[in-house]
C-alpha cells in the first residue's frame, strides 16, 4: 500500500510523561478497610460521651433498684448469719495436735487408692474348623498361614486361598484343590507369617 502524507502529520493518541511516573512497586493500596463499620478511634467524641453517660445512668438505676428492694440489707443479714455460724461451728471443733492433723489426710489418701485389679488370664477359645478356615480365607498378604487339618481320614498341610459358599480353595504343594468345607475336620493354624 502506498503511504499517505497524513501519516507524517498525524499525532500520537497518548503521550506518556515519564517524569510524573514514580516507581511504586511496594504497596499500591492506599485505602484499607476492615469488617467493622467504624473503628473506635474514628467514633466521634460526642457519641462516646453520650454512650458513657447512658451507661452511668443505667448503673445508677440499677443501684437505685437494689436499694429500693433491700438487696444490700439482705446481703448484710446473710453475712452476719454466716459469721455467727462460723463462730458456733468453731466452738465444737476439737483442737488437734499437729501429729493428729497430718494423720487424717494420709488415711484419706489410703482410702482413695484403689487396689490394683488382677489381670484375667486369657482363656483360649476353641475355634471351630469353619471359623478357622473363613479367617484364613480373609487373611491379606503373602505368604498365607500354613494350616493343618484332617480331610478324608488323612492329616494334610495346606494354605487356604479362598472360600466360596461351601467350597474351599486350598494350595497343597504346587497344586490347587477345591475341597468341601464339611470335609475339613480339626483345622489348626501351624505357622503364621511374621
């Protein structure tokens, strides 16, 4: 395209005066706001005086009501009765020697200390073959525990791989067999992995 003569005479739309720009990379925020509507320093002194005056008036009203209903008189009566009761009870408390005073707290401590409970002996519960086989089938990790049981009159050692219904999947040596759960008699866990 051909250049126009107007381009040479055109002026820029925006002038940047770099002397007015200062490097303010720090805090650019000039106004700070908080959630409170008015800060305590910005409250007008007149309002503070009014609030203080209102509080004094409320306190004076409360004091007046207390005097009117005789709260102070009742407090004095209660205090005199308490001192009279203390005087009467102090007359009947026998004076103890220092050695007698130390003994009752020790006795109290002895009473509060409970005898140690004896630990119950752990009674081993005989598990049925069905419970042992189901527990071994749910065992996570490898190697599986070795189990010994009587099947069809023979004592066999095997690993329980799984159970589904009445069928048990066992591994004996390198072979996998399926055995009926009722056929397994007197199952014992021989060796558990560490």
